[in-house]
């Protein structure tokens, strides 16, 4: 026994000595930048910083692709009454309240059309060493967002674009005559920009319950206007005022829009690319203690958000470089609302 | 002297061959009480100076390593580092691997106790209803770590392979490991208390 | 010596002749679940003397951003953010932490309405790691003291609630360190569990998990006490986000029709998946309508849902005129996931 122990000791000593001498001979070599990234395993989280107007930002980016179809009985952010920050709002209302919120839809055979999200991130805004805002955002988002929207605070531009036929259906005889004079027929394609408004037609990004044309907005001609440029000029005489163009309603309750398409559903997503084709970019929900200008991750512009809870679903640059609104509906959907798509498996369609 | 030792040892070995073990009946067994306990102190190190699979290379650039070299230093470090133990688990047929990588360091503790204890009182009233024996592990007052580290990630192969080397040179360009996070621990963690363990049906 | 070796040889040869045979189903069903429970008695942990660094989170140029973990403590409630640590008991003798191997049909989960339902499939063995289980009925404790909406079916009493704190320092850029200092007060995690079992048709390990976190308050301070602008109580309050009466019941997976799948793909990325419960049957055929409706109604009735509620979220003093903000009540309620697939990729 003693001789074996002695041998083991010697062997161990030799091995250790060998290792130590090996390390003593290793030279330290500085790594070039392009070699650094190959050293350890790849990571799916990284951290980036930014700075603007005295506010420092720290963002944690997650390299993830998410496909989901989910239902929530209630999504509620910012339910508070405060005469200083929210003067004149209904008591008990929230900055953001959506009942029966759902992402994605269920088809008739119970297969799923998911809501797709790429590159989510979490960002903190600091003023000195004080956190003044936090936001959760998605680099890309595409799919159907459903819900009974009770109130929304944020920046959500909507593009209403389509044939003028639904307008003719809603218009009185005199209004049809006026439209005819402006060169607009049933097959003319018109467009209008809508945003969150109050019942009086003023833009109201805080706890809005309606979306529509703000005072002074006009209908524009896309195609099929018989008088060309003159049509636009004539249409501009009929600006929206107090949520009406002539007698046509131009503001609609958000609760009418029970399923909203986010991004461009007409473009198919290619499985070969990590990017989601046709996705809306720059979607985030944030909470801040003061007005904060967050950086748009897509085009590096600054988005101004208001104090409180805020949802930003902005215009984004599409594949052709045009700025497009994230939600596009036609005039029929604007007047009559958008019915809710099936978001539940089995027999239910909502509220599951 | 030596022969006496061998005799004594031989006697010890021979003894069981003569004495027959008989089972104690339950009554006798239940009358026995455990006593005393165990007080443990220890130090153990895992791959403190590197392991057996990979030797430490001269630089942190994977393309300069040979087939048996690997450095586990962080991204951006200028000096290479020895690698710790690696455990890989596959939970799916033909799937990828969960990897606990670079597990190394020196871990020491003093005062881990182990004994049995009968609980039939205390614990806010629960003890009386419980009335059972438990195994009590007394936590050490201090646990010291020195250069402890580990990394948790996922990979498409169980064993690590060098992505920057060609297959001919002993690497595998299609090897992919995503580290989820890694941690280094150094210093003393103070703790106190006991863990009571008992069977549950 | 010779006799010993003879005995040894006999033992060895006896073992060599015994063959392992699979138990048939009838014998298996006689196997009862078993495991062990454990209770932490008089626990206190203080890691302020250790330096813990989390690595592998890189910045945009691929360099490591080390995250230093400091002020990690665990102790009894009333520790005043770790200044005054006392030992605490976690888990009760009749509701301990548990590691058990049990049959799927004997496990139960507490539904939101207080009923215990079976969520794991029958006829399989499930490995379960469990925090102290919930307690319905007369002995149930309020999960958050003074806040009834969080439920009264926790088993941990006031003396079994903990204070937990941890501080992360992110060295994000040269000269800039972001600090996140978390302090939980009256934290309890009753009813959390992780269940794992093997799924034959899928050929992999699948599971079901629930994480319940109840806290009377969670404070997030963005500066380190004692540093510039962070010394007086007023300065520290101005830099603190306070979540009061906050709880999260996070449910991932419903064993019977939607187990949680965590895979590593063949290109080394992780995939977390909650499959569609009414997806195709094990043999690949589409299910008939009646069967799909039955699975869907069982799923919506019995699968636990995720709720995250913050009764009051306050920044600083809570008053806008003094630089704070009171965000009031925030919640996500009744979240049920029909389908989820999260795939990681390199950045």
C-alpha cells in the first residue's frame, strides 16, 4: 500500500508540474475584433445602449421568433384617476383596456393562423440614475389582433382605403350629387388617414374610445377619379369636422373593430428567411413617468410617447420604401365595423 | 510487526465468514434510537487546473487551436482560460443537447451536519400532528467558492467541437452552441439553518 | 480468506443468472407514487460576501457585458431590505417542498375557481418538483396579507414568508453602470411546480409547469444605496419603482392535451413549444369534429390560466408634481395559450 501511494503522489506531482509549466510558457496574444465574436458560444441575448436629449437607454434584445395564438380575458394597463396627469377622463377608466384580447386566429378545422413576432426587446430609459420609462417592443409583428377595445392610449395610425361604394351607400341624395361633381363614382378608390380621436373630432391619443378622421382631414383620391387632380381639390372642400364629412360619420368607436390586421396580410411570409415578410415594425407598449422620446428600432427616428401607459403601432417603411400604416381597412369595414374572427378552438369563437 | 498487522486484518476478514447475520425483528428495531450524527467539512475542486479533454491553447482565437485545445475565456478576454467539466443531456430522440459547460472551481464548506431528529412539537403547531423522524441536514455556516464558474446553453452536438477548424483538422464547422447564460462565483456565502428531509407518499 | 472468496463467487454467479424483466401493466399499476418532502428550517442566506458575475450577454460589438450580482439575501419578513436578516422557515411539515415520482392520474392542480383537477395524462409516471402546495378550505392562508383578490388558498403562514433581495449591476458602457436593485417583501411561491414525463409518440421529455409568485411588495431601485444621488431616503424613494400587492400565476402546459415541449433543434437553438391541443392524433390522422370540441372544452375548463396582477404600480413618490407617477392597477387576466412556438436565433 505504501509503495503504491508513493507512486500516485509522484505521478500527480509530475502531471501538475507539467500543467503549470505549460501555462507558464503560454503567451498572451491580443484578439482582433473579428476574432472576438467566435470565442465562446453564440448568444441569443444582447444589450445595446443609446442616448438622446439627456435620457440614456439600455435595451436587452432577444433573438427570438415567436408564433402564438392566445386569448386573454382582460388586458389592462394604467387604471388610475389623477386630475393632474389625466384631467377630464372618466373615473375608473384605464390608459389601455382591451377585453377578450386575442392574438392570431383559429381556422374552421381548428388549425391555427398564428400571430408572428420577431426580435422582442425590453428597454429602460434612465434620466441620470432614475428609471423614467420602460418598454416592451417587437422588432416585427404580423397577424390579427382581436379584442373589445374599451380605451387606447397611444399612436395608432389607420389607413382607410378602398372603393367609394360604401360611402355612396351611406350618403344622402344631395351628397351623392356633390361626390359626382367631384368626379367620384362608386368604383373610385378613395383614401383617408385615421387616428385616435374624441367624439368632437380632435386628435385624442389619451384613453381614446374612437378612431377616425381629425378635424380638417380630407378624403383623397387613389384612382378612378374622373376629374384627375381637380377631384382632389374638390374633395378638399369637404373636410371632416366634428367627426363628419357633410353628414357622413368619419369617427367610429374602437369597439366596432373587433379584429384588426397588423401588417400586410396579403404578403406571404417566407419560411426561408428569419425576417417576417409584410410585418409591421416598431410596435411597442411602454410606461413612462414623463414624456419620453423612444428610438424607433426600424428607421432610427424618435417616437414621442406620453406619460402613463402608451401603445405605439406606428407607420413603417415597407419593402418598397414607402411609409405605410400598420392597420389598413376599407370604407365598408370603417362604417360597419370589423367582426371578430374565431380565436377559440372548438365551438366558441371568443371569450374562451 | 507486519505479520501481526496482517494477522489482525486477516482475522477481520475471516470474521464475517464465521458470524452469521440474523435479521432483527421489527419490535427490537423500533426500540433502537439513533444517536450522534455526522459533522462534515470539505473542499473539492473540479477542473481547477483544466480537465482531461482539452489543453489550454496559446491564444483565444479558435482557428489557431489544435484538435485537443480549447479555451473557455469570455468574449473579449485577452488571455485563454482552462475549461471546466461539461455535461450534456439530450431529452429528445434525434434532438439537440442541453449543456452544462465549463463547470469548474474550488468549493469548500465547513460544518455540514447530518443527524436524525424526531419532530413532535413546534413548527407553529404542525410538529405535534407530524410526529415523525426526519433526516436533518444542518447547512454549513459558510460556503466558499474560488474561481467557480459554469455556463448553461444548448448545442447541436453533445461534445464540444471547434467551429473554426475544418473536419480534417479535428473541428466541425457545423457545430453550434448557444450559451444562455454563464456565471462566475468567488467569495463566501453565509448561510444558516437546516433542511429536514422525510419520506412522502 | 478462501471461504470469503467462495461466498463472493456464489453471490456473483447468482446475480448473473437473475434477469431483469419488464413489469406488465397490471404490476405497474400496483406501484404507488413515492418521494420525499423537505422543509427549510431556520434558513438564512447572505451572499454579500461573494462576487457573482453573469456573463455571456454581449453588447452590439460582440464584447461581454458582465452583470455583477450583489446583495443577494434571503431571510424572514421584516428584514428592512436585507439590513436586518433573521432566519425563516420555508415550507410546512404538512405542506413541504416535494420531489416525487407519481402516477399521472394521482396528481392534481388547483384551478382558478378552487377545484382540484387532474391535468397530467393517466398511465404515465411523472417526476414532480413541487413548492409547498396550496391549501383550500378552512386552513388556507391569504396569499397576500390584506389583499383578498390574490386568493386565500396558500398554505404558508406569515412566519413562512420570506424577504428576498438581489442587485444587478450592468456595466453597459464605459462610465455607465445601470443598477437594478430588487427587494421582495413577504414573498411566497406556494403552488409552483415542475412536472416532467416521457412522451412516447413524440419521443421526448415533456412537462407542465406553474410558477406562482405572491409578494406584498416588490421594490426596484435603480441606484446603489450610498452612491451619488442615492443617499437620502428622499433620493432613494424617487428612484424606486414599487409594485404593491403583486402576484403572478404563470401556467405553462396542460399535460393531458398541451404538454410543454422544450427542444433543442438540430442547429443548436432552443425551441419552446405549447402545441395546439386539438392537433392531429398520435397516428397522424385528423380528429373528428366531436372529438376536437370535447378536447377544446376540457382544455378551456380545466387548464390553469396565467394571471399577472399589480394592484398598484408607483414610480417614486407616486405624484407627478414631485417627479413620480402612479400607474394604478395593471393586470393581464385569464391568459390561455392555444399555441406557442418560441425559437431562438443568434443575434
